[in-house]
């Protein structure tokens, strides 16, 4: 297992943050549609908060368990490994 530098890690985090942000925008669309075009307040709507958390969870855990890397990590040549060099399981990713 080889460690990588901080700059590459930060670049992967920024890339993933942009992707997650886009997914959160898409997850917000149905909530706006249900409200007839009115903005959704995150503090008032527990279902909306839960949906956003689930989108973030599904993004990271899904990519980590499938390939050991997110799209941002793939772009910068990074990979998440267990101590024995394998891909993380659902239990270790959560």
C-alpha cells in the first residue's frame, strides 16, 4: 500500500464534492416539484434531510464497495484498500 500526497487527496475531495453537489441538486428537484415550485427549507423537512444524507451515503459507499474508489479518486489515481489490500466491504465502508 502506497500513500499519496495531500494535494492529490484534496483534488479528489474537491472533484467528489462537485459531483455530490450535482447529485444533491437532482435529489432536490422532486421536493420542489411537490411543493409547486416553492423552495425547500432544509430545517423544516426531515424527509428532505434524510434523502440528502442517503444520496451522499449511496455515492460514497456504493463506489467504495464496488471499485474501492470514487470518480474523484479515479481521476487522481487513488484507491481505498483494506489492511490486507482488498476492496472495502459494505460493513467497512459504512
